[in-house]
């Protein structure tokens, strides 16, 4: 049966419960997901040869990693050609593309101009992140909350410059640039004075955000974390701290699916955050026992998050970004798998008769609520996603893997 015929059958099935599949597809098409550049080169960047550090680690040695910005953009182009829709790219500040290699406290928009030109040509948005790790001045385990004033000043200036770069991206590309702040600061063992670093972090953040910026150009968020390698006992920017600071300063909260206890779901945290914030950033990862940043799979957790977003009518208030780095498999495939899974989970949620379920819940008919939710699990959402892929001229189902294998042989394996 053709994709079109399968879609029409699915359309009739969903229509029988009051769901408009055409509308669901249109809503999915409008959702932009920010694809993380650091999956393509194992978080090395192009600024220094400093080894990765700061509570994070990349494992695996699959051949073909990008060695420069041109190779990284080529890999991302290949990935985008296999993912339906128009999306964004998330850059860390270490992904400088210029002959001059500035210090992090001296970066400027000019050091990222090839990225802007490329994004403009491809109709992509650009997001940005300060890189407060893998640097000699973060080796103590502290950056903007350090007791050393000189270290704090360096990282404050770096973050201020990142804001200017994000604003520049927004101006040039006509899409809001999300600038997300994550800091690796923390202690390996239990501190005597846990308040001290957090007071210094508040003071530093207030200085970073002194200048008001157009929120149509730049949207800023703070990302907390439970623990990191080397900060197992105490993280200055914990989830409680970053949420409190962000809400009090009218910044966005960034919820990262890997930054909580291994069995803790963030699906129920989203409605709470939305009661106190206009918008939020969602970083989608997959922890395995710890914040190990595995490739995003089509999991129950991912579907639960997507259902929460659709049921609460939050899609227009949420920025999406992927955040994982796996060097054990083909890096382009890692992007494609994660991006397509995020879309599939969102589509499943968009194909739910949400209003009908809410009415059943209000009426107290929990039997019907549960029964319908369970039956929906076997509805033909995959036929709708296949049609969406065909509309966007990308391969259906596993066929995209053939393109990746060909690209791997002809391009990635030939890199020095």
C-alpha cells in the first residue's frame, strides 16, 4: 500500500475519535528543534586542543568525526537532509570559525560569520552557549562562583560576549537565538559553606545580565544539574538554584532530561515551571544510570514529556534542543535518530484527542480515560509520520540509514 493510501486510512481512524491528522502534521512542521553541533566532533570545538573536562565526558572512537567547521557543517547538512522540517543549530562558543583564535573573554560575532552565512543560506536559526569548561581557568572546578575574583571576572566577560553573539545571530537570521548558561561549578566532597559559592554566582549572574536585550532577538535560560564528574557532592548551579534565580530574574529555566535523579521524570515539572514562567528551554537527552548523554530514543519518558507539552498547550512557549554526545556510533546517524524520535514523540501527543480526555477527567470517568489512552498506543501514528517524511522529501523509516552508510564510506571514513 502506498504511503498516501496508508495515510488516508490512518486519517479516517483518527477522525473517528475527533483528531485532525492534517492539523497535527502542520503543528509538527512548525516545531523547530535545535540540533547540537557538539555531537559531530565529541565536544572538541575549534578553539584549542584542551581536553574535555568540567564534569562531562565523551566515550567511543567511531571513525569520521569532523575535524573543522567545514566538515561539521557538511555533516549537519547530511543529517538535516534526512530529517523532515526546518530546524536550528546549537553552537557552543568553542566552535569559532575564523583565522584568529581569540580567548574566550574576547570572542565576538566576527569569529562566527561563516556559521551565520551558512545558516542564512540554509534557512536555519542559530542558538548559542558559553563554554565554561575544558579551560585552564575552570580546572579548579569553579567559574563564575569561584572565590578567585580574577577567575570570576574572566567568565563574566565571556558570558557577556556570548550574549552579544546571540543577539547578533537573532538580528542577522530573523529567528530568536536561545543562549543557555550552564556552569560546572561544584565540589567533589561535601562543602562546609554551600551558601558562599551560590552568593557569588548570584552576583556574577546579575552582572552578566546587567544590559537589557530585545527578547525577540535573544532568549536566555539557566540550566541546573544534579551532579557531575568531580562535583558529585555539591553543584553550585543546582536545579533548585537555577530555577529560583531564573524565575526571580525573568529568565527561562532549562530543564535537561539528564540532569535529575536517574528515575526522576521531568514531565511533571513542566506544568509547574509554566505556572511561573512565560517560556522555557527543554534539553532532551537520555541518561543511563547517570547523566551519560546517550542518543535520544523513542522512550516512554520522551512520550510522557511530549504529552505534557501538548496537553498543557505549551508548544508555543517551549524551545527544543537536543543535548547528547555519543562517539561510539556514526555521529550523523546519532543526530538523525534523536531528531526523528523527538518528532515522533511530539506527533503521538499531537494525535491524541486531548479535549475529549480532559472532559472525561473532569467528569470523573477515569475508566474511559485510561481505556482510551491505552487504545491510542496501537493507533497508526507511524503512517502519519511516514506521510510527513514524504511531504518533506526525506527517506521513510529505516531507509535513511542507507544514505548515512554511503556518506560514511565516501566522506567520513576518508578524513585524516
